[in-house]
């Protein structure tokens, strides 16, 4: 479930990942959603200082590998958050498409079986594994029923085009609202806590 001794993510493989700005240029959908979440992510001065201090440590998280796909809502919410974290902390972020890198994904399966994304893997500047974070913060899992209520009608084969349009509009509005924003904030807090726990 955690990284194997012989990881496929060598220094050379890590370097093959794309910086966030380049990866974004290669996606075929949801560019607007990525941009909304990037612009909507605000890292507090306290979090920024703490993250920067962590990265500056000799064994700190100088590098992050991210796995994602543009169709996934957890990715178009969570990956821009990681991009902001990397910016404020000085961390080097490299992004890989999951479906083109199944061997990397296989090392970081959620509960040892699910190819959940985004997956964020943190390394020292010497490329030593520190920790990884998968999919979404606990707060989002706890509040997921709100999202499922919105999307459930869309799975009804008998839904009319008018009803479908109405529910899609409500879903997009949810993604631009306070609960969704709270999930972004929770991701920042969780990632900071994870790294503080792992970096002595």
C-alpha cells in the first residue's frame, strides 16, 4: 500500500513529470474548473510560512509528484490546491497523467486497491519518500452526501433534457460555493498536518 523499496519513481522518472502550467496545457476538458479552483484557493500567511519552513528543512518535502486526470472533480479541485501550495512553499511539483502511468499508480493505491486521484507523493530534495495523500480531505468525505444528492438525478435514464440541464447547473453552482471552497481549505490543512507529522 505504501511505496515499495524499489520504486518506479526514480529521480529520472520524477523529472519526466510536467510542471502544473504545462500539464494544464495538455488537458482536453474542465480547464475552466481548474482555473476557478486555482483562483479560489487562498493559502493563509500562517500556512504559507509553515509550509515554506517545512520545505527548507534538510529532510523536508522539496518535491511533490501528482497523479491526475482532467475529468475527475477531485482532481480539478485538489490539484490546483497543490499547485498553490507548491508556489508558496517553493516545492517542486511534477504532474503525471494517471492513465499513462499505471506503474506509478500501482504503488499508491487507496486502501491497496483503488486508483484514486489526485494522488500526491512527497519527497526530500534527495528524492527520499516522505508521505503521500490521496483523493480528498476527510471533511469532503464527511460531506459527500450533499454532492451525491445533487448528482443522483443525473443517473436517472428517464430524466428530461430540461431537468438534466437544471441539475447540471446546480452541480456547477455547488462547485463554486462555500462547501466546495471548504474542501479546498481542508486539503491545505490536511497536507500541512501530514507533512508536519512526517518531517521531524
